[in-house]
């Protein structure tokens, strides 16, 4: 005890200084860390205005899991354009349509919408497409995300009526990833726009029932020249999309498949692969640690998992040198290589609100075995289906992998996202 008192007496003041320094350092580090997190989450957004739009209060915030989920959180319109009789007629029409596809659902065990988020009873792409095509055969406007819309003429007629000030209605049946059918009826009446949503869920044995309904005011609608129907509600849900959309003009199946293989999953905002001009001569300009996560997913079809935030160098370099005209030395300089552990540090991609996406609209199979892809940057949240246009050249390999050889981009309707910086 005497020894302790002696130490405090002799070294107390320096110890206190050291203690205060440590505390200050921890506080400073925490502040800097929070600032870094803020910067990481920031995203450039083009200026956007939605006429008469309001934001739903924070207590109603939801993370948008599917288009269907949005409708339950948009405040109910106080002045409804449809009569109760019209709503009953629409509900009857929707249940009748659901009955026409019940054979596709009969072997699915779907008791409640809560099961869908966990993947229980979820629909495959083929099943969703079958439902859409069956609904189309009976003359209904129907759509799902991976196939062409059936009977899009209904939306075109509705939009023409809207532009000419004529009262009109159209119902669109959308098949969600989880198997739900959402029937959205757009109404234009008394110079006002509204939607009446009817959700259909499935009981065991394929019996449909109405899950719920919702009436919402629509702020604006737009049918683009290229064929996107884009719409926005009066209330914008925090953390959800600013606008909803459907592609109503068909996309050739070859373009759809090329999009799925080469473009889907690539980002315009997290790294620079799609937003600067590059080829083998300046490929180092696009190398960033975070891009590996998306390339890994394209290669494996699975999400990246790491041990202690490290990626073995052999795996990282094998995949990246396959998909890009890069050397191992270039990767080690630009992508966070750690010589001590012979690994690359995992750099997480932070979720960005309202990102654009690319779709292949044309292509050329070249004599040297490469493919030139014409890719339109679609940004529905900012009312554009042709924000910019990319020309991407890829070289397919016999084993199913491929290599991105170059990219060039042209700004068309919107400014390009800024050059990304490594976090």
C-alpha cells in the first residue's frame, strides 16, 4: 500500500496527464469514426422535385422489401375517387383473376405474408412468369420484374386519357418475388390521380383471398418515350424509392439475358467501373477494394462471406484477373493487399438510396469473339429511363466466366454520378 502511495505521489501528475490523453484520444477517434461513417453513407443525388409530395413521418419509416410492401405504409387518401360499389367490383375482378391462376399456387404452402420475407413458399422466376402470362391470356395487364409486361396497351390508353383530361382507369396485376399478387388500379377523375391497391395472398391449397386494400393519392405519372411508366405518390416513404415504375415496352429476350449475365449487380455509385471511360491502358483508375463484393457475386451467384474481414489473396486475385485486364501487381497496389496475412481487406459497400441501374438495349457479337453491349442507365427515381448510355465490351470464356475489357459512357438526360473514392 505504501508503495502505491509513493508511486502516486511521485508519478501522479504524469499519470493523470496520460489518462486524460487516452480519454481525449478515444473521444477524438470516436468522433472521427462517426464522421467517416457519415461520409461513407453520403450519396450524390440529382436535383429532384415531386409536385405536392410530402414525406411520411419518421415513425412510419420502412425499408422497402418489395413494391407490394409500400402500399400499406402510404397514408390513406381522405377524399376517395372510387365509390364503395366500384371498389367491390374491383375486388371481385381481382379475386376472379386470382382464381384463374390458382393451379400454379396449389402446391405452395403460403399461409401469411410474414412467411414470404423468410423465403418460405417463395416463387421462382419461372412460376412468376407463368402467372403473368396466364393473367395476360385473359386480357389483363400483368407484370413481374424479370419478364415483359402483358397487355401494356391498357396503360398507354390510360395515359393518353390522362393527357387529354378524360376520366379513366386501368388495373395492373403485379406478381411479387414472394408470390403475392398486387392489383394496382390507377384512377384519373375530377382532374385528380389516385391508386386503389388490392393485395391477394394464398391459403393452403392455392385458395386466394384479399389481404387488404389501400387508397393513395398519386402526385404524378409519366410514360417515357422508351417505354417506362413511372409514378410517384403524394407521400414519399422515408428510405423507400422516390418513384415506382414498370417497363411496359418489351425488352428483347437476348437483351434481358445479356443484362442478367453482364450488367445486373454492377453499381454506378459505389465504384467507377461504369462512370468513367477505361480500357486496359488505364484500368487502374477503376480498381477499388469495394468492387470485389459485386464481382464475387457475379462469379459465384452468392453473397460474399469473409473471415475476420479478410479475403485470401489467391481467391481475390484469381477472380479479379479473370474479370478484368489487370495484373496481380496492380491489384496489390490498389485494392488493399496485406503482405503479412497474404490477403485483401474486405471493404463493405454501404447501401445508397435511389441508385440507377443498367439494362442492355442492343449488342454486337464481334468477329474477335468479344461482345459490345449498349447499356442504358435507368434512373426512375429521377424520372429518367435514359440518364446515360454505356458501351461495354466483354470477352466470354468457354467455362462461362468472362472479362470486362472496356467501358465508355455518354451523359444524356442526367449528370453522371461523381467519381467514387475509396472509403
